[in-house]
């Protein structure tokens, strides 16, 4: 997936992450999997207090070499107090949960007032031609990784001067950055046709 469609999307997130991270930050990698994003976090800023959460104990075991706090848990029901983390990452996870907006709302809950939430996910491409052209890849990802490609109106984000949403490969993959002011309940979601914000950290 990264080689075919996700690399540029993830790179945009990592660029913003490099600007957001500070020494001593409390950082959460939500749905960490085998720890690929956690490793990038530690390369960017080794001196952070990093917590890894994943629903799979086996996945967490693959990240055991990182020496960070590990918790088996659901990103939609996190075992943390409000405002616990300075920076939260969530790469290729929200499209695998039953309610992506609820998961993002929970991530915002545990983020500190001046914190950053950065997440990537699979999204449905724009236009019928792009959808036909990516149908085999999307079928492979859906069947192999139990995920979905979010429709434009399903994408949980908040349109404000502190947030950003950037899509790549005709909309096949998307990166979002949110701040504490952001709300992603269904009634608060912006019009899917609104223009996207350039990928630079505010």
C-alpha cells in the first residue's frame, strides 16, 4: 500500500510531525501496528515519552524493541484521561474501525489544548475513472486489511484555519491534521466539496 499509494500521504504527515514534535512531549501512536510510525517518531525526536496502543497484542510484540509503553486497547475507547498527549499519530487505522468520526473524537479528547492530531487513511478516489482504475487495488486492500475507503462525506475532519486535509493519487489516500478546536461529529463535518488546505504546518 505504501509503495503504490500511501508513501506521499505518509510523507506529508511526517513533515508536519517533524515540526510539531518537541523534546519531552507526551506522544501517542494510536493503532501502532508493528511500530513503523513509532520508529519514525523516535528518529525525529528521540527524547519523547512515547505510548503505543493497538488492539493486537501480537502487533505490539513486533514493536517490543522500541522500549516504549505499550497498551492493548481500542482507539475508540482509550484508557487515558482527557488532555494527556501533546502529539497523536494514527496511520492507516481509522478506516478499519466501525465509526471513524467517533475514533477521531476520542483521539481529540486525549489531546492537550495546544496539541496536534495527525492521521492518514484510505479514501475513495474522485470521479468514476479514478474509481475504476483503482478498483483492483482497493479490493486487495479491503480484503487483505479489513479496511474501507472512506467516502468524501464520511471523512472526519474540521475545516478551520488550524486544520488541514490533503489528498493524494486522485483522492485514494488522505492526510488530516487537527487541533484541539476541531470537532468531527456528523453535524459538524464540512461540505465534502470544499477545497483542501495546502500541506504546511500552521
